[in-house]
């Protein structure tokens, strides 16, 4: 078959030459055999395709690296997905299983609950020694300290998760059933070397987490959002919805508050972008922070909130309270799920409506994902300048489209043109954050909402991150560019005395 699906040499039909073989006639002479391969074109250096024995299956040398990486990924084994390990930790866990039942017989649980971890460890030490003597187990000093820690974590803490929660380098913990736990370090996922006894053990820890904030998780309510004492956000999903057992997702937050200057130092934005965002926060711009999961939206919101005047009253509204503002006059509000009878639910929309009666200067929403978008726009447009929120979107333009869709999905009968106009009148700045494939989090766009032109919301880009290259170790190289445009919000910045600094940052 030829490249065009026609057989060569069929009876009654001349054989057509292959594409690119014929050369112009020179002096009436026939083309020579060595010229039959189209030598008038410069040759392309080619190499065989990986795993191919066909000499004709060739490709340019420049693509071999990409093809080889795709082949390696396809052949990579997916079997190494269990976090169960053997060694020192495994032996300590086995001893714990023998010691724990006998220890509970000798301890008053109510009295133990009143003690701190260090005090409990001191009380446990002689009792553990007695139990080990009964079991005829001899441990060295290191093993005994490790056993004490594991037992205290089991009784007062979150069991194996305590070790991961104490590691400051870990930002996310993802438990996929009792046999597999992943963590995120520096933006990259890796398998954690912890183990749970069984599904029942993991389920008990999940219940301990949600019960601490007055929520519950079981077969009737298999989904739950909660938070830990340090402010970390937790999501729990249990069987029958989770087919591999109880799944726990924990998003940790830095113990030290991150500022815009720190983000500029990390390379998440340029110094000029940091200056412009500081002015946006201080000048009470209405800001929407857009991005994907784990891109740094909440971190950006916390950093922006540090520019709020201490004399302003700030209300934050979230499903699971995770914002940690540094202002003295800050009141956090949290939603409440329905009870067993399906009553008593308090949604974000209910809290937004109520917040308008609480004399706020600013309203900050952790995330908008439904009909509460309309109430947030109303708050921005009715005297609560400087309100902020986050939402999931891939670009500033998609963020505007999502806001339109969220309002239209509610029971409010408003024409699309009126919704678009209200968004254009309310939102002044969209900050797009993104987690790149090397694990770094960058501010990729700072976009200003100008107004309406016909049925379309008009925007202009003030700053943009442009991808340039990738280093040998996989780090993405790019630069932050100012578009050199005069911002439309300059007049608002002028009211706070920041007009000249804002203009210089944007040009």
C-alpha cells in the first residue's frame, strides 16, 4: 500500500513514484539512481522509533527524549503504592498492638484525657515497663521512647497522622484507605511510611477529627468537612462512597503567616506585583482570587488581608474555618450542616445575608461555589468595598464566566446582561494563581475589570507570568511582565494616597 491507500503495481495502471522522488530534468538526462531519494532536499537526521525493528520507521532526533519519557511513563509499574513498611517503625507498631489493650486496663480514660501529652508520657512510663515485663519483652531506650510516643498519639492524638502533622515540610496529607498514604513536599507527591492497623482504626481517627468540631461522619452522612486545632483543613469521605476505605485529606497551613513580600522572595510574584497587590488590599479594591485546587488561593487571601486597616471590622465566612487574619477586629463565621432529621442547616448564603446586618466594613468569603455569589456581588456593590473571595477557575476570563454561571444556577430570575453588568460594577481585580508542574506556585495574571462593552465584560491585564524554558532539574523558568497599561482603578488608589506608587508599579 502507498501512503494514499492505493496499491502499487496494480494491473493496467502505471506505478506512480513515491512522493518527493522525482527531480527536475537536467539537460534531458534521466535522473541518476543515487538521486532517486530526492537529494535536492537537505537530509533530516533520523533515528529508529524505540522498540521498532522497521528500518523505515524513523523520526527526527530532536523528539527522541520526549518519546523515551512517554515510553518510560507507560512502562512504569503502578504496584508500589502501599505505604506499609517493615523495619523499626513496623516492629514498634507490632509491640504497640500487644501493649495497648493491657495498658487501657490500668488507665482511667477520663483522667488521662485531662493530661497533656508530656504529662501522660510521664505517667505511662512505669506502667509500660510493667506491661513489657508481663509480656517478657525487652526494649532499649530508643525503642521505649518510640513506643511511648506511639501510645500517647494513639490515645490523645490522631495516631500515625501525628508524625506527618508535626513535619513542617509537609503541606498536604492524603490517606487513601488504611494501606496507602501520600504527602506533598515542595509541591511533589510522595508515599509516606506510616501505617494504620486496619479500616476500623482509620475510621476511629476520622471520627475523632470530625467530632472535635461538632460534626459527624458515618454511613448516613459519609462526607464531612472539619478543621484541626492548628487551623488545618480536613475532608473525610467514608464507605460506601469511598471504595478503598476511609479517605482523609488534610491541607496544612504554615504556622508562620506568609506575607506578600515573602511570596515575592519565594519567586511567586515580582516585587512590582507585590507592590500593586499591597495597594489593592490597602485601597479597598474588590478582589477575586482565582485558581485550581492547591494553587495557593487561601494563602494569597491571608497575605492580602494583612493590608487591611486595623480599624476596619472584617467578617470571614467559610465552610470550614481556615482563614487566619491578623486584624484585631475580625469575626470568623462557619456554616453548619443539617442534622439527622435534615434540619438546622446554615449555608454560606444564609451567613452572607446575616453578615450584612452585622455592620461589616469588609466581607471575606473563603470560597464561592453556588448561589452565594449573588449575595457576595451585592455586598461588594452596596458599600462594602474591599471585600474578597476565592473561586476555582483556570483563567481570569473563566472566573468571570463561572461567576455568571453560579448566579444563573440560583433561583434568582435575573437576565444574563444584568448579571454581567453587576459583576463588572462589583469586581475590580482578579488575581490568578497557579501551581505549575514543577510544584511551584505562581501568580500568573493580575487582571483589572474595566466595565461593559455591549454584552461583554471588558478586562485589561496589568501583569502576566510568561513561560520561557525549563532547567535541567525540571524547574520552570519564566518572567513576570508588566503590560505597561495605566490602571483604571488609579482614581480609587488616589483616594488613599497610593496613586503615584500604583502607577509606577504597573508601568
